């Protein structure tokens, strides 16, 4: 009897934590598929005939659609650049004898911890001189550099766990360095690559401050668009909810399909298969 | 050779800007006067920042928001983790749900809470009324006595699940034998928590705390969309203050100086985290 009670209490707390965590998503999902004034209905309506008016509205807005394009055109290349540079650096830090390795690692870690404004203001000044303000290239470079330390550290941890005897065996068998990397190392670090790719993607996708300061006219990503989504008279909660659901869709898909990799990237689980 | 791309990115876009920022912090650079020559003013900016009431106000606003928020997150996150640390069939689903708030776009979260806290149509007032916890139409984000509470609650909602996951990971990787030994010796639940579990978990907790504190100091996106720093300067957290100084007053010199003062604070916190990890590793070696 006592055991049953404690199990029920346990499940109840779990359910409450899960429901609490998902409440905003559930609410926005529901509101986004209802008429525009549904946001003002209390209690929130959870049973309704879904309609697409909010989605039609935001997807009919060319500024919104172009911000989806900008978001993808910045996040995808920046993620790739970050993960490739991070993997190469992780490999070098693990396998090569590098002078001042400790200093290098510290610079990497500290550069990630430095408050954003200490970086974004001088970046603004430098970009103004180089005509990189409001360009995709400028944002891609800046975002990749911002998240690079995480990619390097995740990749270093994984590559360092691969026994060196494997490298030596491949080299003795006559493999070149390129073959060693593509045939031996890459297959072994796939889970790590996946972990740093999904985490980097999410972090860059969500970035707001850098884009607000370094762009915002010619190049606008989804978070910046959503932040400016209101008119003088009233806030358009229906379309905002639809736009928000579109903005978080890639994140939800990743949580559902690549949860293990996300947890590993955050240091919350093993990165091995 | 393999390090080249990473080094170019880090030195070109992190280290070089830091050096530029250090230089700018010693000048009177101001975007509102683009054609005036930029003058060297030494450490005047630092003095001006430390003496300004806006700076002091933003430090105070940040502290009264993030200190309680991080404390509550840690306590609640640990409590939840202790409660949840047992085999459970739907664990995978639950983990996905707990991971979600931390990964959601902060701007989206800020927008949601703006609706949630709305005085007339907000769900919070509705639920409070429904549960007989409060009356009608409290304006959570424009009422000076409530706005900070509103932001603290958002922060707690946003990060407690993540702290729970971090604590769970720490708990599950802990050796079980000391707890079992304490149990066999007849220690009460509180004694086992206070004298066995807490000391073993302490390095993990300190590391989580440092991580959360550094993150919380950077609070910006959610507050930017929810209140923009108002009413008055009541919710103008440190990053919003920097944003207003830099891109409304265009005083890049003083803004750089102020951001360097924040860097000093964060580096101090980082050193604490590093030291805690060292301590943790040593403890593991001893055990």
C-alpha cells in the first residue's frame, strides 16, 4: 500500500514537471491553429477545429519568409564551419604535440565565457570598417567563432578516448593521414560529430543579441523578426504564436530525433553508440 | 595545420575584438559623433561608469533578479532530481520534455511569458483567480513591485528542468556504496542527505552553480522582449544597460569599459568553477 502511494506520488511529480516544461509549447501550438483572437480566451481552448489563418498570414508575409531563409542561410553554414573547424582542432589537440597547448585551451574556454557585449561591440566597430555589417558572411563567421569552443571541447573529449594504437596500426598498414582521418577516425567519432552538430545548430539558430547588433536591416533572422512582431495598437498573439511554432520547429524535431546527441553535447550522457 | 581554421576564427573574431574593446574602452568613441576625432581618455570611462547611477542600478537589478532565481533553480532542481532518481519506464520521454525549455528560442519564451503575464488576458491571473490565490488584473510586467518577480519566475521555469537533468546525471554517476553503508548504520534520510550525499555531490553542484551564474549574468533576450528594461529602469539587467548605453546613447567607449568590468566578474566565477572541478577530481581519486 505504502509502495503504491509512493509510486503514484512519484509519477504525479514527473507528470507535473513534464507538463510544466511543455505548457508554453502546448499553449502556443493550440493558439496558433485557432482564429487570431483565441489568445484572449480563458480558459485556453484545447479542443477546436484547427484552422490555418495565422500560418497563412505569417507565411504570406514576404519579410517573414525571407527571415526563415536568412536563418537557414546563416545557421547551416555557420554550424558546418564550426563543427569542421572544431573537429580538426580537437584532433590536433589530442594527437599532435602542440606547444602551449594549455594556454590554447584556456584561451578557447575563456573566449566562450566572455560576456557577449565585450565581443559584440568591438565586432560592430571592426565590421563597420570591413563593410561586414548586415551581411550573411559576417554573421556566419561571428556565430561560428562564438560556438567554436563547445565544438572543440566535445570533439577533443571523444577523439582523445580513441586509443592511439588504432592510428599507429593504420599508418603501419600504409594508410596516409587523409585515409587515417576518413577511414578510421571519422567513423569512430560520428556520434560526437552528431552531438556537436545538433547542439551548435540549436545555439546558433536561437541567437538574438549578435544579430540584433550586427544586422537587422538587410539580414534578419527569425528571433529578431519575432521580437519585432507587433503593431502600434495591438500585439498580434495569433500570428506571433504561429511564427514562434515555425521558429522552434527544428528544435522540437531535434529533441525528438536526436535527443541522445543533444544530451551528449551538453555533457549529460555518453557519446558512444 | 589542422588547428588553422579554429585559430583563425578564435583569434580573428574573439581575441582581436577583445583587444579592440580594451583599446576603445580608453577612448571617447561615440557613434553619435562619427566625424569627431576619437580622443584617448585613459581610465576616465571606468571612473565614469563606476560613478554612474545607471550602472549601479543595473548591477542591483541584475542581482535582485538572478541571485534568487539561481538559488531557487538550484534548490528546486536538486529536489526534483532526488525525487526522480529512480528507475522509471517513461524516462526517455520525460528527459526530452525536461530538455525542451532550455533549448527553446529565448525570444519565443519571452514572448510567451509576455502573454502569460498580461494583466487583462493573461493566463497567470486567470489561474490565480481560479485557484483563489489572487484577484483580478495584476499587471505583472508593468507594476514596479511585481516586474522582478515575474522575471525571476520566468528564469526559474526556463532553467530548473536543465538543472534537474544536470543533478540527475551527477546523482546517477555517484557510487552507491557509501549511501548503502550509511543506511545500514541506521542513518536517517536527512542524515544520509546532509552527511553523505551532499558532500559527494558538492563539486557537481558548485560547477552547476558557476555555469548557471555565468549564464544568468548574460540575461538579455527574454527581458528585451518582455519589458525592455522597464518600468523605469527596474528590470534593466546588465546586458540591457550595455545595449542601451551602446546603441541608444552610442557611447561605445564607456560601454566597452562597463563590459570589461563584467568580464572581470565572469572570469572570477569561471575560476571558481575550475577550482571546484579540480577539487571534485581530487575527491574522486581519494575515494
